[in-house]
C-alpha cells in the first residue's frame, strides 16, 4: 500500500531539481472587478459527510457522479448521498462503516465506491441498499467504470480489475509494472465498445477485452528518462477520452496524443505534461497542463487553437465541456468558465474556500462540483451574452487535408497518413456557468502547484 508523503516534503523534493537562486513563481492573481459575459446560476449546495481536514490532506479520488437525474457523492467518513440534480433534494443517505477513498460511479442502476483497504461496494441507485461487496486487497483512489456486465476499477498496485456488475465476482485482473515512485492517484478507466481502457503509472495506455481481460494493445505515451526518480515520473493519472474510433490521452511529463481505438497506434502527439487530464467535444480537446495553462487542440491533427495562461499555477481540475465553454475549478474553490472558441474567461463563481481536485460532473446545462472538503454544489449556465475577443489566434491552416495533419506544432509527432476522421456523436457535457458580480481577487497563496505528492512503493 502506498505511503502518502506530506505536501511540504513533496514540494521540497520537486524543488530539489531547481537552482537554489530561482524564485518560486506564485499562482496567477485573479482579475479584479471581473465582468462575466456568460450568466451562471447556482442551483443548490450542501455538505457531504463532513470530510474534515483528514479528507483534505489525503487527496482521495472522491468526485460526483450523475445518473438518471440523480447526483451521487461520498465522503471519506463513509457517507454516500443521492440528491436530485435540478433541486438538490435529498433522496437517500447510506452510511457505510468504512472510509471511502474512490468514487462513486453510477450507471446501470448501481452506485459503486471503493475504499483505502480495497473493498468495492455497490449500492442500489434508487434506494441506497447494498447490492454486493467485493475485496481487491489494494488501495483504491479512482472512480470505477460501469458497463452492463462488468465494473472496471484501477488499484494502486498497478492492476486493472473486472468485476461482475450483478454480483461483484472477480472476472479478470491484468497488471502493469509500477515504478518505485509515482504521483498519488490512479487513472479512471473508460469502457468503449467491448474494451476497457486505462492509463498506468509507467506511462502506458492499455486496452483489454471487457469479457476476458485479454490485452488488446498497450502503447507507451511516454518513457521514463532523467537522472532522478522525480525526473522519471510519467504517470497517466487521468481518464482517457474516446471519440468515435480514436482515443485521446495525456500524461505527466509525457505527451498528449491521439491513438487508434482498435490498435493503439499513435496518430499524433504533443510534448505536454498533464496530471489532471483533458476533455473533448465533437471537434476539439482541452487540456489542463501541469502548470495550469489550458490548451485547446484540434482533434484531427493536434493543431493548437488557443492557450490561456491567466490561471497559471492555480492547481486546476480536469476541464469539463459545456454548451459554449469549458469549466475548471482551482485550489481556492473558484470555478472558471473559458470560451471554447477563444479561451477567454467568460464567467467565475466560488463554491467554497476549499480546493477542488477531482473532475466535475455534468448533464445537459448543469455541472456539479465537489470540493476536497466535502462541499457539493450545482450550477446552470445560460446562453452566452456576447463573444469575447480571442486570446491567441490559432496558427492552423484553413483547410487541412484529411490524409495528413497540417501545422503540427513543434515537439509533436504525426504519422504520414493519419485516419480520416468521421464526425463523432456529441458527448454529454456539463453546462457553462456564470460568475458572480465583482469577485475579490484571490490571495496570492501558493497552492500545491506541483502535482499530487509522489508516493514511494
């Protein structure tokens, strides 16, 4: 089981590679008297289980999930709640007698969460009644993926497990090598067609058969390099995204890349470090880099469309796509909406004075955010009032040929003949949000601008 290093020690370790006379860059200061152009309404807010200081320190994989008009969330103290998406009305509360560290995930009528001691617990989505309980014997730090017949979950020992959705019985387990040192956290697996896909701490993305667990392919997104163990960190701790027949993935101190769903072949890649991951819509992908810079790339060829550095070093969460914007939360509990076309800031709200580490959830025009301290809130974004000026025009060609990527930025690779992209179905994404009137600028508190604390094996 992993031993969590303190954030202070992690910061010192990461700073060891820097020159002694180099000043630490502070997080970006928020704009004073910000005037939003995207109206956002707070629908409701409530506390989940009173996670307290221990939940804040442990950096657990606790995030909200949405299914059939209900929002599900959990606390480290073992409380799982279900509330209505539109009003926040409490539907049921289940108090488990074990600390929860991962999930919940919801789908196909069940809600699944994991614990630090390797227990996987499934509850009935409508009533909260326990359906089954299974044991994996390794710490769980990320939400599972639920399909009709198989629940797929990652554990910190480098394994990907398949459990029967109805009974919790173990169906298969596959393993990747685990480095001696890695970031705290594991990737959320994704189910697409008949495959389960996940990133691993050794920088690889692997796809396995959902039925048998047989490896279909594994592709190295990055290879460890450097003199120290810190230099060699290449964790993929965020979920991959699948659009049509393509897989998009991002890794720490590695690359952001497009892979073929059927073979894992890499069609294009960028040198880009991210431990929070990315979001996608029909045509583009949006990446939260490790330094807090947000970058939009075109799916077809990886060409950069825009980048926003106004939230640099603010410890941003995974982005989530709304109608006309993407939303991200930061280390001070602010939620920011960026225009999808330009990257300009269009709205801002503050959920609480608590860090948001885990990905928000969304349905139609509503997004739901859970802070690390246990504050759960939902916001709805309305139609955009005006279009802000672009931040950085894309240096992409007007008509890139479908047979070869054009203007792939430096530090990227692309094959001679990438796949012809079909127009994939629109993915469900959370709503954009408005921000409250003039927000007081956030104090220049240095967040854990570095990634989650490395954990020795």
